[in-house]
């Protein structure tokens, strides 16, 4: 009888422990933000920094990492989307993470007929938007051109109310209420931007004149990251090897958006009404960011990630 009681007690304990674990996992999955990252990773230096920070964020459930093109750029390679796709896989491999990678459109949207760039990335956005639980929205974080996002919306307009778009692009004069669309991300696909501006998709935009506060120096990056871990070395090498600007100081644009989403307390967001030629609609614009806190968080999280592995 004593043996039977002990065995029963042991089985009961294991059952309760397993149940507690399952409940914890369920609670964690329910509290995680469902995210699709969409990035022109091969374009500049800042993309890699932003993606690395996003991938290690524990509160995000990253469903896919999409590759975006930068084909309209004056320094474009023969296939910029494929370049971004390969770098996405490299980053995931170095971090030891398993996230689906999807190829996006190879160029901007078409001028007539079926204007969408049909791609795995666009259809992944559609699939995940439709799989979003009732009352929630899929967060799509776009760090480059909006081709993949706009194509998904063009293919299936029903997802309009099911996604929440975070994007780095345009510039905005908050005093004069003037929105301009001559920045890099806007120019990579003007039609895609037009489609989003005239849609009812919930948009949260950090303009380039606000993201410009996120400046890093090469001396600081090298000191903190060069010998810290494998990802740190990749980020330092990317800075040194990529000819997209100053070697001594760079603006890490995309990281400002990632940090603003993760830490809304470090960013001021206001609702603006765009002009008639820019949709005449309400869009949430980031007016300012605490760049120093964001930089500190980036270094801290990246260094701690490898220590906890």
C-alpha cells in the first residue's frame, strides 16, 4: 500500500507539473505579439542591426522573415531581393533560430493589369492575417519598400482590417503638417505606398527625420561588439564592408522603429491627418524617440542573448 501511495503521489505530481508547464506555454503564446518582419536586408547597414534586435525580442512571436527588394536603388544588384533573403538566413543561422524565410517581390508593383508582385512573402502576410485571432491584428513590421505588404493587400483586400503596419518611411513636418515622399523607402515603390495611404490599414510610421536621431559611431560599435559574440562580429564587419555612407558615424534608421514598437514609453506617437493627395486619413506618426535609451537597450539585449544560451 505504501508503494502504491508513493507511486500514485509521484504520478500526480508529474501530471500537475506537466499541466502547469502547458498552461505557462499557452499563456506565453497568448501574450506574444504575432509579427511578420519584412526587410530589404541587403540594402544598408542598419537593417541587420534592427533585425537582430527584433529576432531576440522574447515578447514577439515572429512568424516569418520576409525579404524585400531594393531594385530601384541606384546601387542595386542584379537581384536585390535574393540578396536580402540570403542575409536573412545568415542572421537566423548565427542566432540559432528557426523562423520561416519568405522571398518577396523582385521589383516594384506593376503599372497596370494585375499590379501585385505575387510572392511567397505576400501570401505569407495573407495567410497569417487570416489566422489572426478575432479581436487582434497581425503586426507587419516593414523596414524597406512596401511592395510585399501592398501586394498582399492588392491580392486579398479582405485583410485590410486584420493587419497593423509599422513602417519606416516618408518625412513629416509636424509644425507645418507637411508629408513628403522622397525618401529611399518611399521611392522604391511609389505605387505600393499610394495603395497603403489610400487604404484603411492601421499604420504606425516613423519618418526618416525622426529616425535620424538613432546615430551610432563605428568606434563605439567596434568596442562593444567586435569580440562580444558571433552576431556582434557580423554587425561590425557589415559596417566596415558596406559602402552606403560614412565609416565613422551612421544612422541606424530601422533600429529606431523596432525599439519604438518594443518600448513605446521611449517614443512619442501622435495621430495626424494626411493631406488629400496622401489619403486624407489618420495615421499614427512617431514624433520623437529617446535614442540613447534605445541604443543602450540594443547593446544590452544583444550581449545578454548569447550569455543566456
